């Protein structure tokens, strides 16, 4: 990391000096042989920050302090990471990460896949996608990395097909081949607004990311009319700058987040709305 705690034993003086802390600021040694490190990490409020808060005391036992900053935004966390304001972020899935790196030239790496938030389709008017009427409007966020996920749900329900050779992870609505119900896909709103649009019944069908849904006490399992398969490639990851990919504190963070203790917490806390990656 750009700044990091280094404990250096000074034999002649018989003292231990703490130099600099990862993130910012100096910390005095507690006299142990452990290397005390602070990781500044940016995260979405739910579930990312809540998962990080769960692992905070576990990591403290390893001499690692998590300094968590929350964002309700899909752009700022990567900017903050690129500019060195934080050491890692935890808010984005792999296709979004890949697109952001390519578009902005970020020197980032995926440090590990932690969980999947199945995207779901909600409706105040229908009980299931079997009830969808001709010409129904589907509101989708302006996050293009999620468009293939939405298309995949409707394709699995038999409501659309995509053109031959199209990769759903990069698909757009222009790639839809057959649309027998003449569904109208609108994709102009910020992801964080989708829950409000659903609550206000702004359209027949509304696609919402699970992290925003659970933050508003909307259950992707109980309240949706369709939900993405858990075999989805859209795992949420820890992203870091390339220079920090092998940093011991980052490796310990990822190892802890992938532990059975954390996986059990995720399953119990969100009851399938958030699913741990078990590979």
C-alpha cells in the first residue's frame, strides 16, 4: 500500500518503532510482534459495509484495523481508490469492474470474489412474469454492466431472446432479437433510485440491485416476481491497486471475508438475498 505500518526492531536501542500506517497517520506499537496495519476501504452501505463491520473484530485480532467509508454511488469508490484516498473498495461486481478499468485506465486488480447479490425484477402490478401484458414497460438502471443480467432474467422466462453469439455480460438492449410481448426497456435512472420508482409504482416492472433493495427493507426473495440465478458471473469483489495485490493485510482481509464464519453470517443475515461465493 502507499503508506504502511512497518515495525522495525532496533537491537541497539531495544525498542520498537512504528513508522507509518497504511491509509494515514502514525500508530504507537502495543509492544507485540504483530504488524499493526490500517486498511482504508470504501464500500456500499448494504451489504458490503455490514459484512466489513462483521469482520472488523476478527481482523483486529490479527493486528489489522478496517477504516470503512460508505458510498451510495458507483463512481466515487473507484476514483477514491485510484487517487489513493482509500486502499481498497468493495462495492462492484466483476463485469462492472472490468468495464471501469477499461474505460478509465485504472491500474486495479480483483483481489477476490466475496458474494453475489442476485438482481431481481419487482412489480406492484404482477404476481409473476407469466402475467406480463403486451407493451409493458421495464425500468432498468443506467448501469450498463447490469443490462445483460436483466436481459438474462427475461430470456430465462421466455420473454425475449438475444442475437446469436451475444455475450450476456456485455449485452445491451440492442442485442435483443425476439421480443414477442413488445416489452419497452427504459434505462435512464441511477441504480439508487430504482427502489423509489418501485415504491411509487412508476412502471409495470422494475429491476433493482439487491444491495439497494435490502437497504430499503425490500426482499429480493419474497417481494420480487423474478430473481437472477445464483450461478450468475456477477460476483462482488475486493478491488485494490495493482501494487497492493500481494500485500499481507489485503490477503488476510480477503481470506477472512471468504471464511466459513463470514459465509454463514451472510446466509443468515440476508436469507438468500446475498449469497457468498464458495469457490
